[in-house]
C-alpha cells in the first residue's frame, strides 16, 4: 500500500465518524472575527445551542476596524454598522466565554497573524475560520481552511465539520532564488502556472529545498495565497524552522509538554512512497519578481514583462476576459508593466504584514532615504502592521521612523485596505501597488486598480511612482 | 432549511467567468449582523452605476428576466472570499439554483448549507443553456430528484451530484442537528485527544 501524504495523516487523525461520503472531522482550533460570526451566534441562540469548546476558539476584531484612533474604543467607531458588528462580537464572545482580543488590545490584529503569533496555531492541527485565507496556517503543517458562516455555527455547536476529502497536489519549488525573489513571487508564479481554479478540489503541499529555506513568515505568505489558486488549504511539513518559531510563544506548550509536542509534530510529514494526484515543479532560480497586471491573481507577469495582448489568445472567452481586465485596469496591451504609474501603495494584509515583511519593506525604504529619496510626491502610501504586537516590535526596531521619514503613513493594525471595509479605500480609477492578496474588480474600493506584489516591490514602486523593483 | 426537490423557473444567463464573491456581494454589505435582506447588494457594481441608478443594459435589470430563480453562469463561479453572504444574497434576490461549469470549493459548500442548488454541467452544455435563456422563453426545469435540467425547448441535460449532498438538499436537513446525534463519538474523540495531546487542554 502506498504511503500517506501529510494531508492524509492530518485528516486521518481527526476523523470522528464517517457518514456516507462525509467525514465528521474534529476541529482543534476555531478562529472567529466580527464579519462572518454574528449570524452563526444568532443561529445558536435560535436553536438554544451552546458553544461546545470555547477554549478551542479565539476571537479578534480585524475586518472592519479603523486603522486610526483605536485607543478611543469601539464606541467611537464612526460607522454605525461596523460599530454594531464589533459590539455584537464582544457580546457574543463574552456570553460564550471565548478568549477575545478586542480592538486596541496589543494582541489584536488580523486573525491569520494573531493565531500563529500567539502560538495557538500548531502543527498537525485542524484549523478553520470564516475567512478564506485561513490557508495561511498551513505553513505550520496544520490543515487549515476557510468556511462559511453556517459552518462557523456548526463548529461552534459541535467542534466538528462535515467534510469531503480533497485530492493531493504537490507543488515542488526547488533551487536558489535570486536576490529580491521570495515567497510572494513563488505564490504568484504558482497561481500564474495553475490558474485561479487550478487547485479546486485539492489540498496543496509545498515541498522542495526552496520551501525548506523559507522562514515561517515566508511559508505563511505562500500558504495564504493558496486559496487564490483555488485550493482551500496549503501545507508545509513542520521542521526545525517551525519549532523554533513556536518555542516560547504564549500558547505553545512548555517544559516537558514541549518535548512531547515536538515528538508528536514530527510525525506529520509525507511518506516517501506517498502518491500525489497532481504535481508541478517550479524552478525558483528562474523567477524574477512577480506582479499582477489584471483583475485575477492568475494575471501575473515578471517585473520585466509586458501586459498581454488579447489578440494573442485563441480561446474567445479568454480573449474577452483579458480585454475586460485591460479596460478595467486602464492598461494597454503590450505596454511594459513597469511603466504603470501608481497613485497609492498599501503594505499590509494577512499576506504580508508580519514583522519580516515590514523589515524587508523598511530596508528598501532606508536605502531610498540613504539616497535622499522619498515616496513620490503624487503617491500616497500606507503601512498597516498585521497586529498590535507586530506594530510594537517594528517600533522597537525603529522601522516606523524609517517609514515615516520616507513619507509613508504608519497605521494601526487591521485588514484595512485589503478589503476596504473600513475607511481605507481606493477612489475610482486609482492604481495601487499592494502587498495584499486579491486584485478583483472593486476589491480595494469601487473602480480601484490593484497590482499585487511583494513588500520590497511595493516600497520601490512607492519611491519611483510607478511599478518597479528598483528606483 | 427549505428542501429542494424540483424547480420550474425563469433562468438568466450571466456570461462571465470567475465571478468572485466580492462581485456577488461587495464589502459594504458585509457589515450586517443579519442573514436577510442581502439581495439588494447582489452583483451591485454590475446592476447599479456609481450614482446608484440601475444600469438598464445589465441582463438582470431587463424586465424579461425579473423574478428569475435560476442563474446560468461561467466557469469558477464564486471564487475568492468565503463570505456566505454570497449565497444569502443570491437566495434573497430569488435564485434557488445555479448552473455553471465549475465552482470554487468554499462557495460550493456554502450553497448546500443554504438549500441553494449548484448544478455542474460541461462548458458546452452551459453555453447551450445560456443561448436558450437568451431566447424568447426563459422557463427551465431543474429537477434534483431526477438530476436533470430541462431547457425551454425540451432538451434534457443530466448532471452528477454527490448522493450525501443530494439527500440533504431534498430533505432540507439541519447539518448541526445531525452531527449532534454523534455527540458520544465526539466525546470519545475528545477523551482520546486529551491523552494524546494534553498540551492542548487548558489547565482548569
Ligand atoms: S487581511 Fe484581507 S485577506 Fe486577510 S483576513 Fe483580512 S480581509 Fe481577509
């Protein structure tokens, strides 16, 4: 019999029962936030049901919080509906006895930054959240994916989820990348290669020496973007990098329990003779920094590339799609992507708002300062740390001073302009260099034009005033 | 959840691939704490201009498609955000079934949680259905029990669906109620886990 994949092993360790084609899968950690949970709690109340394991649940306020003036508290949030949503979350978690980091708490931030940072995310776990980028936690070798609100209610009530097993897909990334190429570029290259629906029905495992060389932050960036390739979950097998990251985190096991946990975690890897339903290879050494030109994360080119010509596609539907994207993005077929002049820069989101991302961004900003350069006068640029702790760490290292001196706006943590539910958003027609994860039409504000890229590229673009990897 | 067995209703074709859930229901409508009333935000940027006036050219706004209950759509429908507000908005607007060549996984799951039937048919057949829906007669039959779509011209298209999911839709089952019947299995699982992974248990 063939060996098991990492995904198979985590799955098998969590099957509570099998009902026909569906498994009842135990959920080790349930993360919740203000936007996708209120209807779930209302559903529980309507049926007189209780939260089964409040201790396996963690709540944050991230999606619609403002990134300024958080110390004034929720009651001071200007938007009536956002305020009500935040108050509703506070009430629901209090009634249920769920741990909650409210807006303004230094531990609060984007749900996918907070879980790992607190050590709540651990290898071999099943983790769900009413948010598609839950795939982020797969970086720890945890089976983690987004769910809808009915499923949030199901997990609250039963601590399980009814699931059908996905197929196994391995993405091998091998070789030494050139300087300036990293996890974000790998992720965009993978999506460019398989398409936004290429991973549908699969769980992806990332493997290869380039993955082993990635930091935990890099692995989180990569797993985060897995959903943009259609796969709900991405995995990286845990190793010493994983254990080193977790050691000493607030919720990580301590003392003898730590040893026991590490031993257990080490059992989560893919057997040599395991068979994958699909596999692709990416040569890391061949990659240049990647950037999106269109309205889907699969619309990717190298920074030295040009915007595609609809005429070059045979499929009439694809042709129409490319044309629609060009019209929306205000780009011309064949133009160099680096010629696109930008108006805004957003550094943040659960993809790229961790301390390592901010260090990489600040290093480029510092280089600009050393050369007497700043954010271009026509560009408005903001940095939104992923959590209060990331913000505090950055300030300890003086990164905020670098950003501010270089002309960036230094904000308080949250999802911010990743989905533009709060006041941070693009105006119609504005072009934005963004470290987030979705360049959909209207994602960052109606009519807004988003180009996804790494933090280093976003800073370089802010300084140059157009898309670039150098200034 | 209302059971879904068979539906006779008007179908509207939306010939765009990769319709994501941000487009199905933009963020400004996610601030609600209710499930109801989201139909007003469905496909908002397609249906309304920047001043908030309906765009007469958009197919959903055409009088002949008013009251449609079947949406025929392009590939990879419902990709992106996990927001269940997307199926809520579709249902609140009046849709009960969708026909498309493929769906994103999370959206597909969310449909079943709400009694919204996502039918998968091959691309060429979806094109045929779209063409018919553009004609004079827009009334289609979607029969889950028989697993067929019948077009206005009387053509029959069979579709596959997972039997477990089919049964749930037909019976309108409450998934939570069903899982709660497994409570003793869950208890046993938790007892085993407390021994195998004691560090996950909060010291009380
Ligand atoms: S940062 Fe963006 S993608 Fe991440 S959880 Fe927030 S809204 Fe979702």
